[in-house]
C-alpha cells in the first residue's frame, strides 16, 4: 500500500521527533548519575542544568515559532538538529559545572526549535486547519521516545560511557534526523491548503488580535497539565507508596502510564477526532483528578486505575497542546502564538520535579490532593473556553 504525502511527512517528522526527545528530555534520567560521579557534582546539579535548558527553551520558543511562520518548518527543524549535535558534543566534553550548564543551554535552544511545538507549527504551516490527524500521528510515533531512548542510552553508556553516548546521539542527529527533516515538504501553500485556510480571513491573524482571556486560560491549562505530567513522571512511585501502595505495585502502575498514553492518543485518532478538540481536552483534563479521587477513596487497589486514567489523559492533552490553539485561533501566526502559550508551561515543567518533590516530602499522600486540585482547575479553565462561531461539541 502506497503512503500518502501527509503520511510520509508524519513518518519522517515523527521519527526525527523520537530521536530529538530521546536525546534531550529523556537523556538525564539515564546519564545524570554517571555525569555527576565523573564531574564530582551532585545529581541534583545535573538536573538543575537540565532545568536551565528547559528555561532557555521556554523563552526561545516564540522566536523559533515566528521563524517557522515566516520560513516554514524545514529550515528551523534542520537547524535544530545542528544545534542539538553541537550541544550534545558540548555535553560530552563537559569538564565541570559551568561547561555542563553551557551545554544544556545550547540544547535548550535546540529544544525550542526541535520538539513538539516546532513540529506542530511545521505541520500547521503545511496543512493549515487540516493538521489535526498529522499532529496526532506525530505524537503517536514520538510517544515511544522513552521506550527507544532509555534502553539505547543505557546500552551506549555501558559500552562507550556517558561521553560516548552524548557523541553517539549527536551523530544520530546529523546522519538520521537532519536528513529526515530536510526531506520534509516545502511550505509553499497548495490549492488544498489555500482552500482549508480560506475561513481564516475572519480569524485572528496575529498575536495581538487573539482574545486575551482565551490566551490566558489556555496558557494556564498547558502550564498546569505539564506541571502535573512532569511531577508524576518524577515522583509517581514515591507518591503511590506514600498512599499505601507496595513498591511492586507502584512500579507496575508507573510502567502502565506509557501504554495508557498511547491508548489515549489512539482514542483521539479514532473516536475523539469526530469531536471538537476542546471537548476531547475537557474530557482528558478530568481524568487525572477523577483517578486521584478514586485512589484516595479506594486506596492501594486503585493504583492501576489511577495510572491508567492519568496516562490516558496526559496522552490526549499532549495532542491538545497542538490542536487546541489551531482550532480556537486558526493557523495564521500559529508558530509564534504557540511559543508564547508554552512559556508558562515550560517554566512549570522546569520547576515541577523540585516543587512537587517538596510537597511529597512534607505532605506525603496529601500531595495527591494538590495534583488533583490543579487538574480540576485546568478542567474548569477549559469549560470557560468556547470555540469561535460554533459549539464546542461539534466538529
């Protein structure tokens, strides 16, 4: 069976995204300890450098998005592969704290132009309002970044050490991800895209013209949900054990989050794509707080249910970060707008492991009510949003 042009684009970009996520966001989980041992610093310092990279990514995001709006996604994504490679080589050559932080700052610039926000903006530049399925396809493929990246980084670290692992990922950016991104279509508008974008004449076409209330609400939703997902990724086993769950069950529950995320994305690709993205986001945002309430009421036996609810909701919300701004505001100026919307989210993501760790340490199982309350706040914010010109339950 011959693949359509859009399917080929999703396959290329999804593969490149998998590599980008595996070599940046998922890298410290494997390399932080060996880096800390060799450089004579604490593991916390390594993660602090990673957090600085996330902060750089947050503030560089709007500029990367604006470049995609102007030039198209291909040159920005290709450039990100070069910057990723430079940052990873710098990380592999790090000799102390300052060079470690400098390397992660370079990687932060690469993340701004090379992770989901840039990929989503590139797809919107190519396909306009018809980008929802392509965005979902990208997240389905890149959802396996940890599944691929963690074992590969572990094997490489055992074989060539953490420095060699960084150099290997840098080489993969040049020999694999860069050619894949370079093969993406040009962003010149086609007849199909022009037709799809025709209604944009009445839609907001610049950041200044987007309703401020909608921007604030959406930024809050993205910040809260990314804070929750990052906090759970860092502290879920500890949180579950504080709730009376055994270590074995806590590890099992944590292992189910990944498959639950993929299941949620498949649900979005199948059933939920018939709904407006706002409705699917409302449903997804409610899953974490509902799961938390079930765990609090039922206790340890409900740990699996909580993990499945959280994972499925997080999987759909990852897609919503790309589809909701498109559905609410249109494709014009999408890249810059996406970068601005994600600044609070990236800040929350950078702070989440530390802040939620303090909450777990001081509140124990009570920290679950904090995450549930934040999730309920995100759900409430989504109910305050409405799709322009149509009911949010319609396609």
